[in-house]
C-alpha cells in the first residue's frame, strides 16, 4: 500500500469572504516533489430529507447565482457562526425555508460535496412527522424561494428530465426510494 | 409563483488559478435590493461508476488536501482545457487512474456538486465490460492513489461506517443498488 498523504509546507490566504475563503497550499507530495493546491474553506452546511405523512418529499425552488439557474433542491443551508450542532441548524433551516417542523429527526450521513477543491461537508438529516410551524416563512433578507411537495415518482421524473440536478438532492431521493417502505 | 432570478450588476474577478477561479458578483434581488455572491468557477468534472463482470465496483483511494483525509471515491477528474466531450474525459480518467477500459459506456446524469457557491458540474457515466488496458497506470505527476474493487455489500458497509463520505461516490453506490439486477 502506497503512502498517499500530502504534507502542508505553507499556506497563503488569498480571500476571506462572508461565506467562503480561498487559500493556496504548497504541499510535499509522497514522492518528495512539491505542488500547489487551490482550496476553498466553507463553514459546512446541512440538508434535510423531509417527508410528509402522505409520503411526499419537501423541495425548495431557488435561484442559484453560481450556476445561473433555478434549481429544485431539498431544504438546505450553511452552518452559521456559533452553531456547533448541525441538527440545530437543520431544524432552523427547515422551518425558515419551508415553515415545516418535524417531530422526528434522524441523522443520515455527512458528505463532502467537492473534495477536489473544497472542504465543505454537508450534514444530511431525515425529518418526519411534519407539522406546519406558523403559516409564514422566515427567510433571510437575500433569500427567495418556492416550496413544493412531490411524490417519489414525481421526483424521479424530475431527475430523469434533468430538472433535478443537485447532487445532495439526488442522494436524498435515492435514499427515499431505497427505504420507501419504511416511511 | 414568485420571480426568483438574480440579475448580475457587476462581476469582479478576485483570483484565477490552475483549477478554480473566484469572482464576486453584485446582483439585483427579486425585491430590487442588491446583494453580493461569492462564486467559484470550475471547468467541470467527470466521474465513473465502473463495474466489473463479477459485479464489483472500482474505487480509488486518494489523499484530498482540501479535506485533509484519504477518501474512497469512484474514479473522477476534471475536464482538461480543449476537452469538449465529457465522455472522452471519462474514458481518459478511467484508464489513467485504474488501468481499466470499458467496452460499454452509458451517461447516467450530470450533477451540480455545490451550487450554493460553485458552478462545478460533474458528468457521471457508467462503464461496464471492463478490460485491463496496459498493466501500468498513467497518473498525473502530482497524483497518487490506490485502486480497490468492492462488492455492493462491501461498499454499503463503508458508507455505514463513514469511510465513504464523498457525495458523487454515494450517488454511484445507490445507483448500483437501485439497478443491481441489470448488471
């Protein structure tokens, strides 16, 4: 088994923004040579597979400036400064974006979204036994979205037609399908 | 249905590297206010669900500097300058990283990995009827990895134990499970 680890020799911070930071690391490769790595630092995020009592999944439809398109995604959001428990973030985001609360929460997994250039990890939860919180969304000032409920078949059709193209959302739909009889 | 689109008012390029670029866009929100968006530009990538004739999946084990860990992933790589057909990139990456060629290729989907801050799209292919290409890997100068073959059950166990934590890889394993009888 080969040694694979790259040792950091120096780190230069290029940019620190409100959401992400960019740094360039010089690393020592397993063969002793050096190389540079362009790295995005991200505070981490949560996403929620929320399922209603009649087995519909909750989606948000939202403009995503980086890709220049309106995407169908599961509810999600980044971890705010001071939030140390991703479950707290998940409960906050689900209610803010969809006005649903869930009686039952279960951690599904935590995934790296783009480990080739970013350290973002997304904590994914399942939320069931949903109830309406307040009949009024509490979105961030710069956040605009529509909420949709879809059956598994409807969601799969939107994957097939490439209307759903967000990786975490496809993960959640596949998880729903693989465990459909348990809901 | 609300209008969701954000109009670009100005774009400032902060950084342009070998792999990614960083820009800050000022946008006009649907309510007329302005906001800034920190955006990573990425050339796009491919990933390959490669399955041997005895129904084992091909994985690569590779150090990922952004997350500081050795990850189990499906073979993948970024689209090089001048590569306009992602299938060509996929065939190149599979052979370079694993020394496998495939007689049969099928496009599965294309997914955004992190649309909240990056435009990276990953084109995912299925490769079957594998043969050994040359008995010698042709890795990039700064690329070090180990190749592993795992059954579906073995791969699922590594998801359960959080040894597999890469989003595109979990997508591929779930796809393999959902279509297991077709392989």
